[in-house]
C-alpha cells in the first residue's frame, strides 16, 4: 500500500495534490503553474510547472532540473545566460511538453533527498499523464550544473531500490529514454572545492557545497552520489555539453561520464564549447546549443502528439 493510499484511508494529510487547472496561452499551449507534486512533513511544498503543446492528444515530456550548486536556484528561472523561457519555448515548438521541478536544496536536506524528489516528480507526472496529456512511454530529462548531476543520477539509478526513496506515488520504475546533461558534476570524488556567492552562507564547519550536500565528505558518500558510479549498459542515451573554460565544474567531469558510458556499451555524445565558462558564459551561440539539445531529445522521444 502506498503512503498516499494509506493517508487517504486514515484521514491524514495528503502526500501530493491533484493538478491545478491550466492557463491556455496565446498559441493554444497549456501552462500548469505550481502543481504540488510532493507534500513532505516539515518542508515547503515541492512544486512543478508544466507546459503542454497545443492540439490535444498525448505528448513526450522532458523534465527540466535547475542548477545552483544544490544551494540555490529556482524552477521558474533559467540561467542568466539564456533568454527567458528559451528552453521551454524550444521544446514546445518541437512538440514536446516540459516540466520544471523544485527539489529540496542542500540546506534543507542532505543527499539523496534531491534525487528522491526528482524521482517523485517523474512518478507524479506518470500518475497524472492521461489528465495532463503526457505519453508515459516518452519521458526525458534535461538538467544544468547541479541539475545535470541529478538528471544523470535519475537516469542511471532507475529501479535500484536503495536510490528510489519511499515512493509517494505508486507508479512504474522511474525510467527515462534520453538525458541532456549541461556541465553537470559526474564524479564528486575528483571535484575541486566549489565556491559559493558571497551572499550565500554555509553552516559552521562546512567546507563547501558538496560537503553540505553529502552531510560530510567521506569517500563512500561521494561515490554513492556520483553518476559515474552507476553507469551500466542499460543507461539511456546521453548528450553531454560542457564549456572548455568552465572553472566551477571542470569539463573533465563530462569527459569522465562520457568515457564511462561508452565503456559500458551505452550511447553518449560529448560536445565541448570552446571558450565557454560555467552556464555557457562567453559561448558564441547558446541558441544553437539549445537547438542541438532539443533535436537530440526529439530524436529519442519522438515529436508531437500520439
């Protein structure tokens, strides 16, 4: 019996809420704003926003996971180097729905809470797929920086009991058919110390964001939270894009994951962006990187309604 069914039976507070009514945009697409996909006691409600192309039927969907060193960030905002809604609009134009999700930050809960939250969001979308116009067989994930780390882990740990958490929604294994990972962390055991903005305070005695994320930096914890640890031949296709001048997350992080995927017999593409720093600062053509990412997802998920 799932927690939600048990709570309904006993009259306890729910674990999630039903989808809100959508707003119809000028182009006919639907926007669901602030769906509470997880209500965890003692935490803020975890929400997602969903955009679905116009036309009815069921569409593939991509889950977007924001970055921010696991310390900050907001599902409603893209990195400042991207135009507002650039990712969402590009996916909609390709006939792909997109869900942008919250997750607990490292100051709220230690890993693997963030991974469990992302998986809860996918389960929620699967549970309500018919109502929301989503195709349960065509899910992808796309993340940037810390969100790229979580996107890779979500894809690589599908069905592994120790990484699933306690499901709030009884749905099939949280699997996806394609992954886009923009400058994500792949091996926490080899990462340099991450710097945080001066207006962000870490708990006393905490050296850096990775230490706070893990609740302490032991080799075992770092390996368990590293995507490279979980690579197998069953991995879905990956597209990794990383700037050559990225300092916070060195480009070697994507190279390590790319090499591990190929060695395991999985599909992986690695694109390096010459002269680009973190969040593609200084990149010559960010719209082209978005277009390449959307094309990759469309190839593996299919475009348009069914």
